[in-house]
C-alpha cells in the first residue's frame, strides 16, 4: 500500500508528514536563483549521508570511486534536493538531474515505474515503449 503524505510550510521551510506518523520531516526551503523559484535541501542529517565503506562489500572499488563526486555534488547527502536551476529537479547525493535525456534520473524513474506499487505513487505516470509518459 502506498504511503500518503501531507505538506505544510513554516515561513520558507517546507515539510511533509505521513498519515501514520504525525512528526513532520523537512523537505527543503523555498529559494530563488537567477529569477527561478524552487526548493533546496542541503542540510546533512545523521544516517542520510553516503559513506563508501557501507557499500564496499556490494560494489567494491566503485563505492569509493564515486565518493569524491558525491561530496562535490551534495556533501554526500541522500536528501539533497534543488528545483530552482536550469536542471529543474535534481536530487540525492549524486544530484540526478531531470533535464538530461536518458540520464541517471530518467533511468532511475523508469525503474521506479516498474515496481509493484508504482501506480499508487505515480498516478499519472507510466512507461510506454520504454519512455516516460
């Protein structure tokens, strides 16, 4: 079953919460950049930061290879988000960007849409001949 969310704000700070857990969690804060409005989340939160040693057993060398990029892009934050620049939407520690055709974000989203609960979370999205629709 999908998790349902509600959203609220206090000043520039944006929050979400689930129906089964009343404690709000930070989504980001409203910001602007070169005339664009959007959200940004760059705060580091314990347990939500990429540590290559936690992934070495599964991914070996590659867990450490991507580490410098993750630090440059987001300080390693899994929760990093921005929606205010030319990319329109980037998130997570590697800053997957929605504006890159067939880029990491698009590939990631395609995989999400293959999951059993995808239709509950993404009501208006589906794959058609391998393309996001």
